[in-house]
């Protein structure tokens, strides 16, 4: 049998790792940071939802507040807070974690028709408030609704999984529930994963490839899994999307359909941006002709406090790939020398990625530390 080649992980450029006894000594001298409390997850993620509801009811000030919260406040609070939340003890339980996901899921399913009517129907909102409402709702759906749906599709309980699928279907993105679990988690950081952005690949080219190839590969994976048995999930995804658009038409005619589609595309852009940023340029090494096991070095992470609470710890992405069923309050942040860290909060990185040239120049020196050899034998 051919011996497997084991390649040492390259340390950060110019940084010598501390000996283990030195690390343990430093850890004992510093107070252990506390993990994020459930109250902060609930407040950060649900507060903009409340503002969106008030805006739908006719409050222009709430529309301004919702947009300011999602576009500016989270970034400002990340910059002001130097605190990095700690890791929950192994085996910790969070009884309120799933109920919060259910609340956010219900809010997600309600806010889409509510915003559609408020923007396209006879709501009495002035035009400027309708524009802000669409922008704020799209940001919330993509940055809060998506992490909640993502958590739900990884849950073992059928009801929770179905709620997550319904959330993606409402955004006309139902295939993500299959492609993410069956394709992305298996092939992440390889050429076989459409959701892993290649080094130098701009976001817009990536988005077209990721959407279409994920749809096709997710459908093939589901077909292989079922082999003709039972109702194919893609029938549900397409049917649910059609029902959503019929509902939009009933609410506000063709203008309602246009608003619903616009909101969905806005939210899908947020989802694709997060996938683009969280794996950009990272590759699994080829060892004896096969990709190495997925490790913490194959996902970008961020330690920023408020955006972690807002996005349900989605920026702790390496640990999610290591433990897909681990609930979001328990996700751990790898050491800076063990996994890539973005120098910006996740929302800021996603905005920067919208400009391919500046993004490539800004991320290049950070990516260079984590580029593996292309192959090993």
C-alpha cells in the first residue's frame, strides 16, 4: 500500500508559532472571554425585523432606521467593539437557540409579502420610504434570514428542516437547500464545488457560475440519492416559487411580482456574496490524487462581535464545516494561526467584493499565507 504523504501546514508568513507550554501559560494569565449570550443573538437579529414591520405599517422613520441598522449600525458597532467573544464549553446546550430560529423563520416568511404590498400596493408610503424599505428588507433577508434558514436545514428535526427549505423557496432560491448540504459541504475548496470562488475570480462571474452550477449539481445529487423514489425536492422548490409569485400577483399585480423578484434577487446576492467571501481562493491540497480532509484552513472567519450576533455566528465558518450540526451559539472561532481570518467584518468584506479589482488587491496578501501546493504525491 502506498504511504500517504502528509504535508505540514504552512505557518503565517514571518510568524513563528509559540511552543505549546508558552501558549498554555499565556492562556492561564488572561481571563477567559465569555461566549455571546442568547439575548444578544435575539436582540441583534430581531430588532431590524421589528423596524421593518413598523415601516410596513406606514412609518417612514422606521424605514430609515431599518436601513441604517443593516447598512451602517452593524459596521459601526463592529469597529467600536474590540471584544472577541469566547467559545462555549464543549457540550453546552442552548434551549432558546431553536425557538429564535423559528421566530426568525416566521418573520422571514411574513416580511416578504408584507414588504411586497407596502412597496407595490396602496400602502401610502412615500417613494423614498419604499426604496429604503426594499433595500433594508433585502439586507435582512440575506444577512439574517439566510443564516437562520442555513441553520434550520442542518437540523435533524423534520419540522425545522422544512421551515428552512420554505424560507429559501420564498426567496426563489430553494435549490440552495440541496446544493449546500449535498454538494458544497462535500466538495468545498475544490474545483468540484461551484460555491468556492477561485483565486482571481470576480464576484459577478462567480455569481453566475455558482447559481447555475449549484442548481444543476444539487438536482443531480438529489436524483442520485433518491433513485426515482418519492417526490423529487426540485419539484417542491419550483412549485413553491410559483406559489410565491402567484401570491405576489394577488397582493399587488405585476408590480408585486416585480418587487418580490427584486427582493429575492437582492437577498440571493447577499447569500452569494457570503459564499464568495467565506471560501475565496482557498484550496484543499491534493494528496495521493485525492483532496485532503476539510480543515479549518479552508474557510475564512471573522471575530467581530456585533456582526457575529447579527448573522448567528455565520462568520465562524470553519467550525461549521467541521461540525455542520453544531448549533450556532456553540460555534468556535479557530486560532488566527490555524484558520484564515478576514481583516474586515463580514458585511464590509461583502461590500468590498462588489468591486473585483480593489477586492483582489486587498485580499491578495492575506490569501498568500494560505495557498497550498497544488499537488503532492
